[in-house]
C-alpha cells in the first residue's frame, strides 16, 4: 500500500492500516507529550488519548494540513486538557529552599508533582541535537513554569519547527498571538536554562573523556568513596532526590549528605549501570539485598565541562523497564 491507500483504508475502519499510518509518528508524539507534561506516565496517557481521538476523527480528515501537523494538533490539545487536571511537575530545587545536609531527609511526597526522567532510546531514531536538547532536564523543568499555551507554542515553533500559522490553527488562535506568546516564553525560559546545553558539553568532551567520567563515577560510587565523588563535583553543584523534596547546594553539603546516608560506612553495597536519560549521562542504581542487587533509583548527571554540576537521583525503580535496565543484578566484587 502507498500512503494514500493506507489513509483511505484507515478512514474506512481498517485498524491495521491506522497503526501503519501513525507508526512513524509515535516516538516523536511521545517525546512531544513528555515535553508538555514533564512525566513519562502522563505522556503515555496523553498519547493514548490522542491516538484514540485521531482514530475516531480520521474519517473527517480532509488533508488540508499534513497528517503530521494534524496529529500534533490532537496530541497538543490532549496535553492541554491533562494539564488543566493536575499540578505542574517540578524538580525539588523549584519546590522549596535548600536543605541542611545534617538534617534527616524529609518524607517523600506521594502526590505526582515531580518531573520524571525520559529514556533516550524512546526518542525518534533520527533525533538530532535540537531534539535531544529539548528533553534535557533543565529545559523540561523550565517549560513547566510556563503557562500551558505558551509551553505549547514554544515547543511547536522552536523544537518542532511548525509555522506560526500552523501553530495558530492547532491552538485555535491567530499567528500574531502565537508570535507574542513565543516572545514571552523565550523571556521566561532563557533565564532558567544554562548558557550551554548538555549536548554541547557532551560533544566538547568526546567519547573517550565521557567514558573516563563514567568509569570514575562508577568506581567511586561502588566503593562508597565519598572523597572521590566529591572531587567530581563542581563547587556550586546541586543535588536532588525526588520524591523527597530536599535538595542541597555546594560540594561540601552534598558530600556531607552522601557520607551520612547512601555512602556511609556499613550501608548496603551498591552498583550502578550506565545508561542515558534526557540526553544526559545516567546510571541505573542498585542496592544489595539478599545476595542480589535490586533496582533502587535512576541517577541523572548534568555536566559542566568535566565536573558534575547537577546530580539528580530519581528514587524509584519504576523507570527501569522503560530504560531497558534489569530489575536486579547478580553479586560481584566491588571494583
């Protein structure tokens, strides 16, 4: 079948044809919903709703716009409806003041308020640097501070490259209003993201230096070597551990917390497996239990040159399946 035949079959009620029709767009629509919502779980719900609405509306699709822009219109509005029903997602640094590293961790918040990590292998296969920059944690966190429609305008215009006219049609507004919203969104986001993206940093470091950083971190963490981890941190590094609302700022404060809790003497042994999340270095984090290592957290690192500028520990094993990480590991000697 060619594309026209597939579209005609899908409009006539052929579900297999519909699946073929949308298969090329699933990953990019999923990433779009994640940017809008800051949560992979919410993105899955929004994408499911969008595809269901698209299936029901397909017989009325007249081809006045491309199928891709039509699907993005439906997905964007599914996200906007979901945003109306729940609080914005944030990182702990946007939730409250920095904590004292000598205090015990605050109780985790059970409500869904935290940004979630996004697996790189769920990005479109041909995703370029701009697409990867647009899922970095700092950018996702900045987006969540925008009003929902400004957020949609920024993503559709800057990340996906739709014209002002196309965005206006998607949001049922005018191109002038789209341009105005884009200017306001730029002003708000530019003050919240670093001058250099992680993609630029990773490219500048190169594969060999990145492997060295991964090896240093793995060895230091698995040996519970607080001083070695501290040596990798920038002086003004940030550390957060959602779903706990606490966060720390400064190399000494972070090292003090690590030495009192996860890397203290007598703590359960730990292992880490390298992966990639949000276009950044990441590690599956495992803690020893009954002779095995059980999934415990996902660590996402933000680099500034060779130093760790931000250290985010997502304390839940739930993302492991999405990242293709095993739920447990066999024991082996500490390096």
